[in-house]
């Protein structure tokens, strides 16, 4: 289930699959997918199963099917690292792209999205390297946490801890301050960042198939 919010007057749906849906623009947003991270780890000798990539691409399929999006904007870190010559994962992404031939696919480049010129062309992915604005919303990967503009970003991988000390639950979350929203990491094979509440951010937590408004809940400070 999704949760409807307004950001600078624009209705947006926060979805339990870690995406944001902007119905008026037929646009879905994700951030921090980190495709290929599993292969980077395997090259380092860490036995990560190859099914990780398949699961991430299937999750993207579910976002598109669930929203009917005509455009998918990735708010940075589409990949974990530029592909090596013998990597198989970028070819799997290319096959996935062919199944969504009509989709407008856009990347707002993040700190991991380097050396991708050739592959962005093969994936038919627009490169908004310097960010963009849509209807007054700034789209970026990293944001100044102390002075965020109206818009959307990623990079931080927000999570929040709730409950009494010694019995706390950790939720992946969307984080909000004024009219800025930070998306959670879409890639499940990622870590999470805590402590945003110290900078005045509030949260919408993902609990199973629901997004829960936690703006009135003060998370406990970590000790």
C-alpha cells in the first residue's frame, strides 16, 4: 500500500516497494539501486549469489507494473561501479531494458555512476548529470541535509529505529524535512544510514506492505 503526501503542492505516493509515484507526471522515482554490487563482491571473493541482480530487476519490473509509469527517474547510484569488460550484469540490464522499450529512463548521476557513457547509450538511459527541476521540484542525488530545497534525492539510505531501548525495530524509511524527500535505497543489497532526526528530519517507515507516517514519533537517539 502507498501513502499520499504533498511536496511543494504536488501529490506524490510513497510506495512500500521503496519507490515514489508522481501520478500527474506519470513518473516513478527510485534511488540507490546499486546494480552490479553483487558481482563486485564476488570479484573480491565474497560468495554473494548471482540471484541478487535478478531480484533487483524484478523489483523494478514490479514498480513499473504497479504504477504504469511512462518514465522512471533514478536519483543516483543506478550502479555500484562501472562494469569490467568480462562482467555479465550490464548485459542482463540491457536485456531488461529491451522489455521496457517504451519507457523513458533517466539517471540523475550519483557518486557511483562513473565511467558509464557507453553503457548509458546501450541502456538508452538519459543522463541528467547536473540534476534537474520538474514543476519546481529539484531532483538530485546528494542534498545539503541542513538546507534542503523542495525536491527529491537519495544517497543517504534512510532507516529509522523505533521502540524502547533493548527492543527496537529498524525500518527502511523515506525521510522528509520541509518540502524535501530523501528516498530509501531501492537496492536491497545495501546498508542504511541513521541519525537524520538530529538534523530535523522526520520519517515515513516501510513496514511490510505499508508505508507508515512517523512524523509524530521521535526515534530514540542511539547510544
